[in-house]
C-alpha cells in the first residue's frame, strides 16, 4: 500500500502531512478542501533550532466551531433535564412565549437573568407571590431555562414535597446533610409552590435546613408561593415558621405576579390553535 504520509523540508525543518488531506505547492503545504496553508512560519527554538507548527485551516476551524456548538447544546440539554427532573414540560417555558411580555414582573425576571452574576454575589433571590394560576411557576421556569442557556450553569427547580419524597425514599441510605449540601451547591435553586407542604415540626425543620444551607452558601434562591406576602414579611408567633420567613426576608426580593390567570389564557390560545388546525380551509 502506498504510504499516505509525505514529509517535506521547509526552511530546514521537516513537516509531515497526509496526502489525502493536503498537498504541496511552492514549498508549503495546503489543505485539499479549503486550500488554506497549514504549515506555519519557522520559529527559533532553543537558540539555533527551528520549529514548525501546524496551522488550523478553515476546515478545522469550522469543525472545531461545530464541535463546540454541539458540546454547548449537549450541556444545556443535560442541565435542563437535571433542573426539571420531575416536570419535563417546563423545559419548553421561554420568555418569548409569554402573552404579556411587557408586564413588570416579566421585566424584573429578564433583568434577574441579565444581571445574574452580580445578583448572585449578593445572594439576591426573588419571591414570586400572587393568586393561583397567575404564572409564577411558568415565569420561574423561564428564568431557569434562560440562565442555563446564557451561563451554562446548574439550576434546580423543585417543590418541598418532592425534596421530602427524595429524602424519605432514600431511607437510611441517604445522608440528609449531604443532600442539603447538594442543594446548596447549585448556582440557583427554585422552590416552586412554597407552602403546599405539610405544616409539621418535621417538615418545617427540613424546609429551614434547605433555606439555611442556601443562605450560608450565599447562593440565590427563587420562591414561588400562594402564601400572602404579609404572612412572610411580618414577624410570626410560630417560631418554626418565623425561622424560615426571616431567612427569606434577608435573601429574597418580593415580586407580585398579578393579572389574568395565565393557565386559562394559555389554555384558550391552545384551543384556538387546535380549532384552526382542525377546521383548516373552509
């Protein structure tokens, strides 16, 4: 079989290349595909010696660029799957799909993403509060998706019952402190539907541990809740609750989610699209 590797001498330095991928012309080596030169100018090395480097031609640069794009897309996909482990439907939540993109809470959410690095240094999070169905979960998921896309960092979105279930399923095999540490290590933790969990001493202690580990790790947390803001912002006679709420008052900025029931609006939009699809041309 004919040897596909050829070596030429350039300014006294040997330069090997694959004949299937490159060719020689005027004492230099060029890519067969894009015809860009792939040998560098000789550089002095250790005084009296010279060395040649292999340049990246257009083909290699484009291949490397595509590889990085694919790698980035894989990271984003994996991080989103980890974020929405039990609610994969939220992966599709984006700011672009919001019915009222100019609402104040949406602007705040977008700015939270835009300034996330600065806000995270100060452990600044958000409390989305408002009536049922106004879009708190959807908006929180929009933030999660956009932060993962823009910064390629880990975000987790859970509700307290899911976390409790994770811990209880693990039984004696799970180290609670280690589990809390993992929750504290993610760049952003979103606790959805905060307040739907059972109001027991055991549950309240777990909630406090989750919130407190985030507080001590100085990493931001977003809360979505139907609990009236006054209950959270004012001191409570319930010591267990007050420990939790006092931490949240330090960590999170309240944002009221008002307006129409977003679930109803999205449902109507979906019904209109389905109706138009089924009726077609008449």
